[in-house]
C-alpha cells in the first residue's frame, strides 16, 4: 500500500489550541449578540410575542435555531438576560449598602429605597434595553416571578431584614408587598424616562426625578399600616 502523501485533503487534522480558542471566542460573541438582540426585541414587542426564530434572524444568524443552540429555550434566554444585567445592579446596591453601614448614622428606610432606585439607573444607556424588558416582564408575568436567584446572591433580602428592624410595627408580609411595589414602580418609571430620553421630552432632570421618586416611594413604605377592625 503506498504511503499517504503529505497534504492529502482527506486527512483529518486535529484542531490546534489556537483554533479552539478562536472558536470559543466566536461562540461567546454570537451568544452575547443573540442575548442583546433578544433583550431589545422583548422590550419593543413583548416577551411572549417574539418568536425565537425572529431573534436569530435579527441577530444575523443564518441558522434559524441559533437561539435554541445557545440557550435552549425562551425561559433560559430570559434568565440569561436578567443574570447578565442584574449583576451590575447588585454591585451598585452592595457598594451603596457598605457605604451606608460605614457612615456615622444608621441607615434609614429612605436610604435603602435610594440604593435600589440608583442601582437601576445604571441601565439608562442608549444601547441598554433592560429597563423596558423588565417593565414588560412585570406586566406580562405579574412581577419578578421566575427570576428568583437568577442573578446569584442578592442583597435585597438584606434590605428587607434591615427594614424589618427599622419599621418593627410593619408586618413582614406588608413590608414584602411594599418592597415589591418599589421594585416594580422603579422599573416602570425609569423605563418611561429612558423612552423620554430618546424622544427629547424629559419630564425632569435625572437627579430631580430620582429625588422625587425616592421621596414618593419611601413615604409609601413608611406609611401607617391600616389593619381591619377587630370583629
């Protein structure tokens, strides 16, 4: 049998480490592109209204099942968007809470509300559609249901534990519900503000909007709990 000649086109050559690195890098870039495209389309058209095929096409993928290849299904894609964006918000909240605890005075309920509001303003960049996506999720799915623990460890339970100490006359269930109102109202308000940024019809300067929103939400959080009359 004649020896195989060098350069035989039928010869299977193992991938070099460099080629694997390039392949992995390309795959990661494609995954990121699909994630950001999905976030934008979900924000614009609704989470349930966008076929996964449309996301792949909008992301420039020739394979119509590219979304399923990289993420599996819609729910995994949604959680990936939240995990990607929420990490930045969590970092801001953690840093602000550390500053509050290191201050000369103990933190107040208003301080915790401000930390949450400010943490979401980090998503007001033009190419960031997370606020509108989050607003859609709240409307379509009744809040943050299904997103628990997606961003890893959360500082929000620490906020609630501090609020329980600051507002001991408030039942835990009431504090949880009011905090959920803070979370949803903040997402809707900042999403509306971001839209106004694009149209040039801003209701107020951002620092003024934050101050007023924090005052409004903190007042509701601290307001007296109305209990039903005893029978």
